[in-house]
């Protein structure tokens, strides 16, 4: 990477992202994709990923909040942007000239929103959220649905729900997901209301479900919705977290390493320092329980992962030198240093680790086989 400050960076392959989207189209060929790019596209970079999605025909996006929607529209992303979360009515009215679609999940908010729109001689585009079993956001009865549909200041374009366990193939979970699907279709079909219910788990495990659109999230980025179950052939991860060897030193038997002195050398040990720590997204709970990859070989983490730096044992990798690339997380190496494996070891999910990649970590984008952009947040 010529003239690039090599410290720690996230490498994102947009070519693979486009291939994943094409595969999702094959799985659900008759449904439009709503691409989920909330939380900075799960840590991958929302604007850059959305532009790549635009280039392969995606025209529907979804985000968590108004700020995320503004980030997309201000950077020229084409298509509708669905905002999942609550938005102040005053801010809704300020943004009616944008390509935003708002969520209504209760009747009181729907009426207030409609009244405010009518006072401005406007009509607000919305999707209606139906709670079919998450017990989170959404209405639960047909009466509530009819009350919202009757609001003259709302342009009710679709209704949606969120599956709680569609990523699981356990018998009881499959039954529960089917109940959720039956509820939303039962409420909406007879009213001629478009629906979307399939999240990543629903796309993989419930391809037969009715609906007009699908919401592709973590599957687009090549990750598993549930680490216990496979994803379709042809879908690959687009992300790697990389760093470099910034110092080499040798310690002797009995020497201790890092905060808390949790590692004691049992032999003469060659250590490599990598400038990557938990402030970059290298989870501290992996201390002493992770291998990074250097020159295609595993290097165990020694002692605690620090805020900015980590030490690894390269005694058995004799050709290591300053400046060598270090792969911290990579789903290209399943069972090695994959994000899924890291999440499993520390009792969390891959979503959390991806979203935790720090803002001081630049995103390096590969497109058409070449480095296309280096994006820095600070």
C-alpha cells in the first residue's frame, strides 16, 4: 500500500460484497433487497458499501436513526432509506424533502405524525412495524393496524416485522418463526399491504416465505447469522482486520509480559509488538486466548491485549521482520482467526466484534481487484 500509514486497518473487499448480493438475488429472485447499513454497515463503512450496492442495482436501504440516513443521503446514495428507530416529529417534518421512509410502531405516534403532516399539507412515507413475538417495537392487533392505515397524513407503503430466531434451525425456533410469518401475512395480505420480514436468517432458512422485499444484513457482509449453522455456498466474508509488526525483542525464561503479568516465559521467547489493541476493536477478552497470523502461521497472544498494542509469540516463525503484515481477524481462515471464532471464544456474537472496530482504524476498500479508497474517520 504505497504512501499508506501502516498501523492497523480494516480491509473491505467490495468485489466480494457485490458477489454476495448476486447470490442473495439467486436465493430470493422475486424480491427486492433492503440493504441493512446501520451501525456503519456493521463496521464495514456505510457510504462505501452503499455505493457499491447502488452499482449492482440495490435501491432500498435501512438504518437505525436519522443521523445514519443523513450520512447516506448527503453522500449521494440513491434510493429509499428506511429509518427503523423513533424520530422526533419536528425532525421528520424537516426532512420530508429527503428520500427517507419513517417507521411507525404505535397508534399514538402515528396519529401525532399524521396530524403534523396534515397541518403542513404534507404526507409522510412510512412503514408500519408489527410486533409478532420480539416484544420490542410494534403494534400487535389488526385494530391498531387499521387505525394507522386510516391516518390521512401517512403514506403507508409497507409493514414489517423482525424475526427473533430465524437464524436457528432448532425445531421450536423454526415453529416460532413460522408463527411470526403467519401473523404478519395474515394481518397485511387482506389489506393489500406490502410486507418484508426475512432478515438474514430468514433469507437463508425460510426462502419460501411470502413477502415483497427481504432485509439483507450480516449475510451481505459474508458472516453467519448464527455460528452454529452454515451460510449458502458462494457467500464469503468481505472483512479483515490487519496490522503490522512494529518491534521485535527477545525475553528470557521467567520474564513476564504486559499488564497484570499474566504471561510468564517458559523459554527464551521472541516477541513481536503489533500496534493494535482494544481501542481498535481487538477484544480484550481474547488476551492469552487468540492467535494472529503472520506469514501464514499462527502467533499466540502473550499477556493482556492493551488499548493500543499487543504482544505475540513469534519464536516459531523465524523469518518475521519489522513491517510484516499481521492478520488479527479474518473470516477467510475459518477455525483460525475468523471473527466468528473470536466471538465464540469470548461468548458473544460476530455482530458485536464487527461493530466494535474503532473509528481510528481506516477502512481500505478493494474494488475491481484494486485498492480503490482509503477512508479515515479521524
